[in-house]
C-alpha cells in the first residue's frame, strides 16, 4: 500500500516551491542608495534609474565616477552643491559662470519648460560684459533698433536697484579684468526670469553672467557671497510628502518606483531587497536573493509556512 505521508525531503521541496510564489521579479536591477558621495539622498531625489521620483530621476543623477549629484537641463550639467530638504531648495553651481574669483565666458542658464523646479526668489543673476550698443536689455527700443548707450537709460529687463551689486562685482579683480564699464552689467531677478526663462547670452549680447543666492551677511564683500543658483522643488501638486516614502526612509530604505505604472518601491540597501512597504520586516524575515521585490507581509507568511511544515515533519512517521 502506497504511503500517503510525504517525506521530509518532499516537504522541503514543497516549502521552497510555495515560498517562491511570494517573490515578484524586481522592476529595477539597481539597488537605490541613500547617498551620492557626501550628499544624502531623500525623496524626490534618487541615485539612479528606478530611484526617487520618476519626474526627477531623468534630471538629477548620481555621477558614479565623481560621486556627485548632477542636475541636467538643455543648457548643460550642473553639480548639486547642497540640498535643503526642510526648505525644499536645491543649490547648484555653473562651472562656466563668473564669480569674484574667476571670470570667463558663460553658456547661460535655463530650466526645461517641464522641469519640476523653479528659480528661488533669493537667486540674483547679473549679466556681465553686455554690449551697450546692441544688447536688447538697454533702452526701450526693440532689438535691432538703435539704442542709447547711456548708463542712465532705464531698461525693464534690468533691476534698477542692482547698480550697487554691479559695482561690487566689477570691483573684483577677476571681473575687472574684463575691462568693461559698470554700465555693461545688468542685474536680473527671478521675477524677471520666471520659472522656465531661457537666459540666452548670445541673444542678449552678453559674454558672461554671475549668480548668487546669499550675501552671507557680507553685502559689501563679493568675495564672501554664496555663488550658485537656488532652485525650489515640490513633491506633487499638493506638495505633500508621500506617507509610504516617509515610512520607507524611517526604516533605512530609499524610495523608488517600478513596474509599468511607476508604482512605489522601497529599496533596502543593506539587504539588497526591494519591497512594497518598508525595510523593518526585511531584517527579521528569511534571507532572499537580491534583485527581487518582497511582497508585503511575505516574511510573516513564510514564517507561518515554516511553522506548519515543521509540525507536519515532526508528526510524520
């Protein structure tokens, strides 16, 4: 008569076949990290494909070679120098812009029209070495018409209160080497630029620009100003931090996304697992192969399966 009770080996095989049902192939082969070099990474920023928010992933990437977070727009690539997560502000630098320490020809700056960023109100742009005879920023005349080169000419494209800023910038040795009058400087502000302004220096007939977001308490010393560009960002239309992402980050994970609909994924760097909840239960669950998404409560389910099979094996003859 055939024995109905399964052997321990058969139970062992059945256990792994059953547990495999709870493993779903990962939508991202790359494990998300919580830092890029010295810069900590939190939502909406990520370390690579499938990490952070999909709207930001194509625009802010971690340079593996330089270990540096980089913002990319149609005008160039810009190193991220800092992120203020509390204020939702990202700070970038433009290697081609002029500062008090170095003057050079610049490419200009612009944000993509669909970028999830806008220029922070504190950012001040100063156009340098502009042609006072051909630049459209001077005088009320339309581009192409003759304009007055007089420094007293008022232009709606320039901030009238920015004359002192131009004076301080042109007092810098590096910028003074341009050998241009202060009248060739024009101060722009975000209210003029708008969230997706195209600062085309070629069309504006300016050879360079400078930008800073803080006087650092030293309004009279341009050497101490914080040079760079500050950009604001939002989490979503309501600017609400996703609760699932907050739970993931509290558990030591990094927020990501995957699948055809970019659904939420919590990447656990220490275990190499991607989950749909958080990393708390991963540490206490059975060790699984990297490159898989562990479904919610899988650890508890597998634990129950092990317990049941253990009782069956004990009672088996």
